[in-house]
């Protein structure tokens, strides 16, 4: 059984609702054969089917799919709408970030991993939110000049570096 967690959770939800697979198929429009495949663990429901099944059984579709979220429909979404504003200023954010387990490439990898788990609506919201952040100069990174080369440097920074490099008094 390759989808054991989903199969077990579907059985639990059916039992909690005193519902038979045929009733679930009738209620959701998902074929009885597909429901049977989900129950025996040979297949996993698509996002659309999981949504229909979750609605019919009053469970969170993500829970049904094996994610670590509460079983109750909508419970993990009960956070205030503006939870992203939990830091009063950029310094508080930086302190939290410095203590974070995600830094550098690991942070980017975690963001990408999370985005791949989102449905299209979630991906659109992520994009919209990142565009909002990019509109605030506090959250936009500025290129740092690397002493070994001038990649990412402005023309003014390059000219200043060249001036220093050409000034013999800097090398005495």
C-alpha cells in the first residue's frame, strides 16, 4: 500500500461520518472505483478530488492528503489575516531570522519547497505577497560588492574601486 496514510485517514473520516464509500462517491461525484483505490491505498486523490472529499466529510483536504495539519476543516487557517505583520520592525525580523534554522541557500530551498506544495491559488497569493514585499524598500536586498570582483556593483562603485586600485598610495 503506497498511500497508506491517505487510505487510513480516509477510512477514519468515513467512519466518523458513518458514511459508506458509495455514499461518498454519490455526494462528491468522484467515481466509486476511484474512492475504492483511495481506500485501498493504491492511488492518492488529486487536489480536486481531495477537496470534494474533504468537503463531503468535513475534513481538511490537506490532512486527508497526509499533511501535518489539523483534521478539522479550516482549523489551521483560523490565524488572523495579517499574520505576516507580526514583526513591528525590520530589526525584530532580522533577529528572528538570525536565529532561524533557515539561512542562505537553505532559506531559498525552503521557500521553493513550500511553494511547490501550494495549489494555484496559494501560489498566486505567495506571488502577490512577495510583490507587496518588493514594493517596500525595507525588504529589498541591495547588492553587496564583492572585493574579488565587481559583479552587482553600480557604475559609481566600480569607478570608486578602480580609483583605489589605481592609487599607488593605497598600496604603500
